[in-house]
């Protein structure tokens, strides 16, 4: 699916693309998504309803609030309630796998 342009859905910003993924029984209660950002594209500011784990598969991005860069092979982990935006590095963009826990009923 990665090479099939029609598989990618428009994401929440210009140059941001998503493919929902069925990750298997180990990840029940989580949303799993492949995320692609064109070079320089920004994922808008958002708050995490629960924990999130993002594995960088290609390229990299910069967390706009922290100024920290994440590169291929690194894991970006976020706690419930954290908020940020991020921008794909110029000239390369990025491809990531995101696993986000669904909020539990309170």
C-alpha cells in the first residue's frame, strides 16, 4: 500500500497523508496508522487523549514546541495530555508508524 498513491488519505494538514492499519490482536484498544509528511509539511498542533508511540521509518521531523528532531529508527513517545505540532525536515519528509491508545471510558 505504501507505493499506491490511492491508498493514502488526506490528513489534517497540507502534505500530510494517512493509511489506517490493522495491527493485530496485540494492539486491541489502539489506533494504528501509517503517516507520511511531504518535505517541510506540518502536522497541526494537537493534544493526545492518551499515550502515543511513533516509530520513524524514513526521514525525520522536528517537534515544533521542543525543537527536538526525531530521525529514522527513533521512537517518539507521548503521554496522555501532551500537546505539540511537528514539521517534516526539509528536503526529505518522513514516514512513520503511529500507535495511539484509545481513551478508556471513565
